[in-house]
């Protein structure tokens, strides 16, 4: 059974472990720690096992911005990203929500579309030959 909640400091090591499994390093440790401290990190657990997390902020032109959605690789395509997005949108402090993903990340593009986000623009030059697609949803 899925359980979603605002992350606590006790979750930090598990969250960082999932992130490290995905990106190959723990370089985002402080970023994740700060998000937990500011109550901007949501976790999803299944049978008491951490399977993913979402980090957001509200500094994108006074709108919410989902910075990260990370799901443990062995747990993908089971609806956890959608659960995190739905939980966040139900509690969003703003009426506008933005996020982004690389043009090469077709799976995340489908997740955004399935959750009612529309394309809102591109950012070039963040990664060579892989523009960032900006997504938007109005509540």
C-alpha cells in the first residue's frame, strides 16, 4: 500500500541512497537535506519501503516548481511518480505548477502529459544537444 508524506530527517539517508542509485553520486546530499529541512520534499513508501521522492520550491516566478521526481529504478512504471504529483498538486501552495525534463527523457514527458501538464517552452544549453522541456499545469 502506498503511503505519501512530507519527508523527515530520518528519511534522509534512504532518499540520498535512491538518488545516488539513479545519478551515480551523492552530490545532491545538501540539496536534499535542505529540502527536507524546509518541508519541500515528499516521499512515497510502499510496505514501509522508500520507493521515491519529489522535491519542489515556490521561487519560479512565484509559482511552484517540481525540481526532482526520483523513483527507485526497480520500482518504476508502477504509478509512484503519478502518486507524488497528485499528492503535491493537492497541497500546492500556488495555482501554477511548473517542472521540466530533458528532451531525451521520453518516460518523464509521458508522466507529465498523463498528469495534465502541457509543454510551456524550452531551455537550451543546459546539457549539450539535450534541451530542457518546461511543463506547466494550472490548478
